[in-house]
């Protein structure tokens, strides 16, 4: 499995003209660290040495990450995680031109916004979305949008309520309606156990997102 993953990875990089790392890295390049499978704890630990962890959306398929793997990256690395959908869009797509920030007032979401700043400052449009009924005590979406504008981000605030859908489904529906190509969200702002039992926005998005999601805990 490890050897097959390496071959696929290197073939993809070569196809997209990304050069292999040689000596001290400089500019865009790629490398491969080890040929042995590692467990979830090791993934979370090793991830601390990198700026961003990119991982597929979890699922039950043989080639899909397990939920435990994604959670290890989120809880143990201290780094942002970019969750990618199982299949690429049919049409050529961008990443980070239109960004939706799912804001609920929490420290986890504030951390996700901070990690996402390299994307946010380059975005054409950023919408700070607040879904009524799932917020905690904290700054409003309008305040966050104003702070982002101080950094030169083209940001606006939107508050939405949809009694027909769950909060997670509402977030994804709004992101789709706004034409977002990246969603930024704090992960597990409610208890992980509570979300496993009763469901929650993070759990829904981990299971159903069809666009890249930058998350942090």
C-alpha cells in the first residue's frame, strides 16, 4: 500500500511539473518521507512539522481515510487540515477564489480563520456565514468580516436560518449557493462524543462535503 501510494504520488507530481526535492528545499518541490505505513497517532505527531495536512474526506471505502485518521490530524497535530472531496469537479476548478467562513463565535473557528489567512488575503470574495441557532458566545460574523477587511480581505457577513435543514446541511447548501470553492470551519466546537451520538455540523461536513474544507480544532 505504501509503495503504491508513493508511485501514484510521484506520478501525479511529475504530470503537474512539480520537481523532486534535492538538498535544501527551495520553492515548489515534493518529497516522500518513509515507505512504511504509520498509525493515526504517528500521523498527528508527524503533522506538527508541516504547514498544512491534506487528507481525503473519510468514508468506508477501501481507499478512503477512516474518520479516526482525520480526527488524529485535527486533534493531535496542532495544524490546519484541508479536507478534500473524493472526486475532483468535472470542470477545471479554482481553490480559494470564493471562500465561505462558517462562523459560530468559537475559539476553534477563530483558529481556523487565522490558519486560513494565506488563502483569505488572496480571495476574490470572502463571506462570513453565521447559521442561526448554532452559535456560542463570541464576536459576531460582522465583527469578523470587519477584522478581515482591516487585513485587506474583501469580506462581507451573512446570517442565515433554514429550519428545513440541519446546521451542517445549511452550511454546505449556502456554500454551494454562493459558489464557494473553499469552506473554512472550526472542527468539533461541540463535544466529539456528542456529535457522534446526536450529529452536528462538523460530523455532517466530514461526511458530505463536496468542496475542499479547511478545518482546525
